[in-house]
């Protein structure tokens, strides 16, 4: 039980060992620092609750981390806890009672504040949306300690059946559309499971009610474009950036009679072509800067993709798209603020994409399906899943494995080999 003077200098000098080690302060009895083998550190205070003296087992409370709490502030917090214990209180039990009394809505707010450090900003935005649209409306008022597996099953069923569906106007032109469905239900329950894992780790409850709950199939159907569909899509993109795509006729009697068209600007058309030719994610293309483009070597150097730093190998058609684009600003796909001092990347491709896919007769096609199609063409050509995974930037082979059923060539060769031997044997018998 090492005893040291816990100040900034000594705390910095203390190193992690092979086992968790507790260092106790030489000035305040019960106050200390725990250092785990991983290097994780936490302030703690030990006391005996009530007035039972040495016959009562000690309790340990975690106060915080040296990363966020200085030794002086941690010592002050420990002194207050010890003073309360001297008067017969039990601070740990009181904290446990307070935590058990919080609602799911409170837990979600704490999770978004303290539990998402390792997540990307885009993922946090999606999490926040699912929390606000599904979790809080259906479970927000329920106490964390009272949530059961049955509550989770009911929650999932309600989201799937559209109980949280809504269509709300969010501005002059904006709309928030929530449809629910089984896919949304499954993904939201997975998030809920992560939130309750956070709750268990931080002692808000002792178990995770999501564990063991059977979920719906994810519903993320992978859409692959056929050669004919790719031809129609290419025709629609070309029409959009030249003559423009006619608007869908309105059924309203007051609609203007003249035929208006949606003209797809060259940057939107280029973005869609780059998605098709590279298999990249939408955010990777919209946030692409000219400084990250190396046309001479045919490479894109993405500093922050979904899986971290990533190098994209460009094929000839993708290089041709980039060579034909003017440099209107720092971003390859110029947005409304192109060339401005506070230039921002283009936010989305919603309007031009809706017009293009409608014109191509591909209303069910999502922009992300272009990435799936890129992979499916490679798998069908027998290029091998490791190569395809490298092109897509997958960090795990299991992610690319979803395209294995499209890689028919190796299986077909094996089938031909086996059947060939059997056929030869049969002929020999004849």
C-alpha cells in the first residue's frame, strides 16, 4: 500500500505496473489514486459508512480522473465525502440511489456528453437523431433501473410499427421525416444496447436489459446495379447536365403549365460519377479537397474517412472526371461558398440525385448503393475479396465478406472441375 504525496509532479511521474496499483495520499487518509495496467487513472476515496467503526467494511468511491480533475480539486472532493461519512452518512449509497433514480432521457444526455469520445461526428449526429426521434419519446420518462427486456421488446415493436413516425416542417424548405420500420427499430435498439452498456460501466444499473433481445433483420438491403441500369443512369446524368431533366408533372390544377427542368450542375454530376467510379462514401467525395488529390499518381489521400486515414486508387474514368473539373475553391465538389474565406463543403446531392434516379427509372436507388455496385462488379469479375476490400477501404475482411456470394467465378471453376472429373469417369464406364 504505497503512500506518497499526491501532487501534480508525483502523479505525472507515477507509471502503470503489471497489476492495478493504489497510491494513497500522505496528507488525507482515505484519498488515493488508482493506476491500472492499461494506464487508466482515477481518483478515489475510501471510508467506513455509518458509525460502526472498524467492524464495518470500507467502501471506495471513484471521484474522477486526473485528466479532468487536478490533485487539489480531487482532494477537496474527497475531504467532503469523508466529512459526510464521519457524520454517519454513506455517500456511495446515496450516489447509487441518485443514479438509480435517473430517467432514460437523462441517461441519454449523459451518454452523449461522456460516452461518445471515440465516435466520429457523423455517427454522433446519427445517434442523437435516433435518441431524440425514437428513444426519448417512447422510453425517456422511464427510470433507468426499471427498464426490462420486455420494455425493450415493446420499444422495438413500436418503432417498427411506426409509432414514432412523423413528418414535421423544420424551416422554410426543410422537413423532418421519420418513418420507423424494422430496420430503424433494429439499429435503434443496438444504440440503446450501447447506452445501457455505458450505464452498467458507470454503475447506473448492474445489467443490460437489451442483452438477449432478438432483433429484426437489419433491413439494409444491398442494391446492385445491372449493366442496363448503369446505362440508364449514365444517360440520365448526361441529360441532367446538358438539357436538364423535366420536372415530374404536378397533379395540382394551379401548377404552372410550362415544362420546367432540373439542371444538374457539373459539380453534382462529377460527384455522382466519382461515387460510381471509386466506390467511395458520399462524405468522402463531398469533403474531398484539391490538396488531397494526386492526379499524377492517380491517388486520393483522405485524412479522415469512416475508418481513419485512407488512400483511394483512381481508375482512368475517375481521373478523367477530376481533370475536367474547374478549381472553384479548396473543395473538389464546389458548394455555395466556393472561393469564400470561410468556404464549406457541399452539404448534399439530394435534389440532383432525386431528379437523376427518377429519370433513370431507379426510384429505389440510394447514393450508397453506388458503392455496393462498385463492389459487386469487382466481385463478379473474380477480382477477389481482399482486393475489393482494399479498394473500398475496409479494415476487416468480414466487412467485404457480404459480397462473397457475388464472386461466382471461383465457385464456378470448382464446380466445372468436379463435374468434369465425374463426367470423364462416366464416359469411361460407357
